[in-house]
């Protein structure tokens, strides 16, 4: 009987630390070079991004911005996000006649703003971009460009043509 009590006490002593309710630091998986393997390495202006034109309402852009890690999975990130709207023609990410129409900037280093902007369903950062000129329509050759500058100075960019 005494051996049974000792065995129970020993097992409680071994397993009790794992049952504590206090916060414990989570694991940090580190790649070679000292950076986290889950940090963003690419930005994508997601195809869900579109121009929204409803009768009697101001036109807007629903922008969905996706960050991806080295494995190609969607992740959250921090840094300065700049969204730019261009009008004109020209090949993807290339030349042509383009005119910047508007620019929006968001500080994703502000964790409250980061959380507020992240859409857990689509796993993208979602923004309703307003202030568009009344003359904007899908025939204007609109392109949305996103640029993220991380806290360590890395820059990632992508752009997409917008449709309704």
C-alpha cells in the first residue's frame, strides 16, 4: 500500500508542472540565419481583391493582402504596408503609361491594427479602400500594388489588375 502511495505522489510530481495554469513560453522554430521560419517572405494581392461599385454609394476597393512564409503558407506579419492604386496600361509589374491615383499606408507593427485588419476566414489582411475618384471604373485599367517593408528592412511587392 505504501509503495502505491509513493508511486502516486511521484507521478503527481512528474506531471503536475505540465498542468500549471500559468503562461508558458511557446516554442520558437528558428531557421538557419536566426530568423523565424514562419515569418513572411512573400506578399500576394489576393484575387479576392476587387473594385466595388454600388449604385448610390461611393466606389471602393476591397483589398485582400496575403503574406506567405517560405513554405508558401499564409501567415501574419509586421511592418509598414503601402497600397497604391494605379490607372493606365502596361504589362504586369512592367512599363506602360501608369498614373498613381491613390495611396494608403497601414502600420502592421501596431498589433491592434494588425489584428483588426486580419480576416481569419480568408487568412488575408482585408482593407476597404475609399476616396476613389467618381470617374473610376473597371475600364480605367486599374492596378492595385502592395508593398510590405518588414521591421528588418526587407521589401516585398505584388500587384494585380482590378475588376468588379
